[in-house]
C-alpha cells in the first residue's frame, strides 16, 4: 500500500479546482490488469506505478493479496506545443492494460494528447563476455582482442524494465478523456471531447476517425463526448457517452464513420427535479460495459445507472450516490465540484458496482440485494487489516454519533478513480495522493 | 431562436419560479398572497441573476485559457443559454435596461403596462407564468447598490458613445441600465421599439462580416462573443449569432461585479476589456460617436484583446 505523507496543501481553491498547480503526486487513474496480478496507477506528474500482488506464502497465508511496487516509470513528460503556445500536461488521464499474451505485460497510457504503448518486462539474466565491448559496454580496441569467446547469460538481480514501444500522437485536437482496447487485441480507440479515433496497435502514424461531433461552427457546440469504450466481446461495437446524459452505441460494420449510432440510450428528464443544473448533473462522466457485455453502466454527478443494451428508453437500475448534494448544487457549481468526473466500476461478476464520492467516501451497490454501503478511504480509519466501518451521511435534523453531517463533508477529498479486481473482491481506491487497497476479509 | 411578434399574456397569479430552483432546494411552494409570491420570485430572480453572473465569470476564465476544459465550458455555456431563455420568456431580459425605472415605479403600474409585454413570449406556450417585472426591477435596484457608482456611470457613458447607436435611438435608452439616469416610464414604448429595431439591425449586420458586426455590438455583447469564442480559438470568430448577442446584451452589472470579485479592487472597476476600450479610444465621453472612428478603435481593441487572450 502506497502511503505518501507529502500532501501539498493549496489554499487557493481556484488553483486547486483548475489544476493549475502541479500536484504531481495526485493519482489520476488506477487500473487492474486482466488477471488482477498487477495494478497500475497514473498520476498528475506523468508517472506510472505498477504494483504486483505478492506470491502466496505458506508461512503467512494472510499476507496473500498484498501489492508491492513492481515498476515505476515516467510515462509522459510535460511538453510545449509551440504552434499553439500551449503547455501539454503530463498528467496520465487513463491507463488500459492489454490482455497478457506472453511473459511481458503491455499497457496503454494517455495524457491529453498522446497515447503510449508500454512494455513491462522482467530481466533476471544478463549476457556477459562480449568480444567487442567490455563489461561496461565500451568498445574495446580491436588490437587488444586476441581470442574469441562465447558470451554467456549470467543470473542477476531481477530487474523490471518499462520501455515505450509505440507513441500514438498528433491525432487529437482536444483532450483525450478515454482509451479502450478492443477485444480483437489489434486495435484501440482514443476519445477526446469531440472525436473518437481508431488505431491499430502496430501503426502509429495514422488513425481512423470514427466519430466526429464537431459542428462546423463551434459556437453551435452544445454537447461533447465524455467517455467511450469497446464492447468486451463484440469487436465491432463501442459505446460513447455525452455531456447531455445520453449514450450512443455504434457498430463499426455499418460505416467507416460511425456518426450514426445504432442505439441511443437516454432517460427522459423528470420535470419535478428540473433546475438550471439539470444538464450539468446529467452529464455522464464514465461509461463501462459489464464483463458479460449485456449491460452498460454510466455515472453522472449524483447517480450511477445500469442500462440493459436491449432497453434504450430508460435505465434498468438507478442508484443514488450522494443524493444529499441535490440541495447544494449551487455551491457545488460555484466551487466547480459539479464538474468532477467520477468513474464507476463493476465487480468481477457484474453483481456489485462501485463509485466514488466526496469526503474520501466511496459507495458500493449490490444489484441483487439492492443493498448499498458507504465506505471511507482514510488513513485514520483504515489501519492495515482493519475492517472498514460503513459510514453514514446525515441530512438535516439530528445527527447521531457516528454520522457525518452534509455540511461537514470535505469536498476537496474526492474519490474519482477506483478499480475492482477482475475475479476477486479486491478493490483499489485512489484518494488524492494515496492509494488504498481493500479486500474481502480473509478467514 | 424565439418566435417574434407573439403577444405576451401577463398573469398576476402567484408565480411559481419557472424552471426549477436555482440551488435546488429553495424552490418553495406557491405562496398564497401576492406579496409572498413576489418575495419568492424576487429571491428566485436574485438567485438566477447571481447564477448568471457566476456562469459568466466562469466563461470568462475559461476564455483566458488557451485550451480550456471543453466539457466544462460547454456545460456552463448551456447553463447561460438556459438562463437567458428563461429570462427572455418571462421578460426579464428585455426590461433589464429599464430596471431602475421599474424600481422607482409602483408595482401595480408596471403590471398594468402592456407596453412591456410587447416582446416575444414563448412562456405562454411553455405553460410558464412570467414574473412581475417590478420584482426584477427591485432586484436590479439592489444590484446597482452593490457596485461602485462613479466609475461605472462614467464607463457606461463611454460605452454608449462607442457603440454605434442607430440614429433613431436616443442614447438615453442605452443609459437606462441599472446605473443609468432612470428614464421616465413613458420612454418604454420607444425603448421597446428600439430593442426590436436593434435586433433586426444586428441580424442584417451579421452579413456584413465581423467588423461591421462588432461595430454594431454593444460592448457587452462583445463580452459575450469572447465568452463563446472560448470554444474555438484556432479559427477567426464567425459572425455572432444574434441570439447570442442578445444573450449578452445586458450583463454590465454582472460584469462589474465580476471584476470586483476577481480583482478584489472595489474602487477600480476599470479592469479588463473596458479599460482597454477607454484607454485606446482617444475620444472621451464627450466625443461624438463617429462610426468610422469607432471602427478603427474597436479593431485595434480587438487586436489587442486577441493578443491578450492568446487567441
């Protein structure tokens, strides 16, 4: 468990809200790989930290599940766009693992503009005894070479190397908000505010624009793409969400340009709760297919919704994440929190969903029992191997001892990024610059 | 955007704030008495106004960035549009320039003034009841108290001389804002007419290209243009949508408030584009508004603004 004690406090909320400050340690994405053995985080400083699950130990079976740092590398550097006189942040917006096909691991990481394919591989042997260079790698003077020898591989301490294998750049005018690897294992999509591009993992100098919602006149722009993801099994299908609260399902077999969706998911607005903020809070911050490919989950500001792919007119299930904020939307608009982009995840069996909230709280909803729980990721409350206590937010009236009042919630502590182990009940929760890993109680 | 020429039907029944509460929770039940209703509507209008102000600040800030968060900018711009739509529907938008006058008049007279209601009103179709104008007027009255008067009146005068006022318009109509001289109530008819003229004019002007367009714009619509220009910095701004011009045609109070808020300089409202405008222009408030002079000044201003905002 990574525990960084350095929390740079920035008093000016304006700076904090607009990401002007370089708080390089703030975790900006977190993702398990397909086996759950590895867990990657990306931060605002452009670094990727990969954690590996500890191998099972016979003497200490309870230690199974601990994740230790496996590799750390600088994925993106700050860049300067001289044409636009614009600084490109190094912040890692998303990490996606490729399914493992050999001993090495591959992941895609992206900042606002550039996607990179990284290979993470282990090395525990090194060749020794070259003829033309000495042990330090310097070229030897040919006149000193008097005999030929056969280089041999010598064991050495395990070294984990991360090498950038591909750089996919110059295809996005706007900020990349999501990337998704296709189930065909050959292509991926990168999505910015107005476009979705399709890439081949082997080809970096060209991509295909498959969705473009940019109007001819930008002043007519009223909607942006907020997230996109490939279907987990059907390699021709992908979904993208919009700032107007709708989700479009597209079939790449229909046309090269998927401007016309094949399905359009949208819930009619409830007139009783309409306000000036209706559109803002209905903007979808994350869309995720269920593992079985039957459902879509979307997160908007106050709720998380599960949609059946066969039912476009309304969500199958709607879960309130923090409905007590409904009366505070004006101040949340004022301090820009209303634009926070919360993500959401499925558990391995698609029966539980998880998403974040404020005050370092995160929520879990059991789809079968309809039970929900609020948990807190904080250093005070979560000593190693401590059991998380459910938290409760009290809305007005009398506050009980263990409850927290809405007014005392800390809106600077937000859990935007979470991930769930693909097979087990292990979750990773990014809370500002801390990463918390929780797992089911071990007997 | 809105159908023109529809006659407004004014009802003085207890108003329910149309379109939901600004903050979500403050949307109370319809008050039984007219006074209570007015109070309710007043607070609603105030909230709406402050929301509008806040949104405009945010859009301005977005525009200062070379590459703003597009999603956020779009959502804020849509919110502004929505507020504008609602204010247009209930007439607030059109009569904002007469707000001070309204504040000085008894509410009953206002209600009876059919002239005010000549502007378009899709509210009736939308099934929403418009709010009493008096309340809005009062709100504006309060509003003007919050800001520093001296500088603003002066600036306001400068503004009105700089904006190429169509000859048939009396400059009084431009001065009739919250800080203005408070035109007598009888002016309304003229003003109402002028508003419409202005709108039509601007629509015609839109075809003349950017420069002509900008000359026609009041400085505040300029603000609006910049605000919406946020989305696209790479291309020259196309002629502004008349609806958008209209949208920003009366945001002075908010703008000055913004300045106060942003700069923390209560007594120095001359910050930002207005400041430039004044300094650039060699004409003082007394200078007559010669259209060509204005044009060159404004072009110069545009140029400098472009440099400043990095577009």
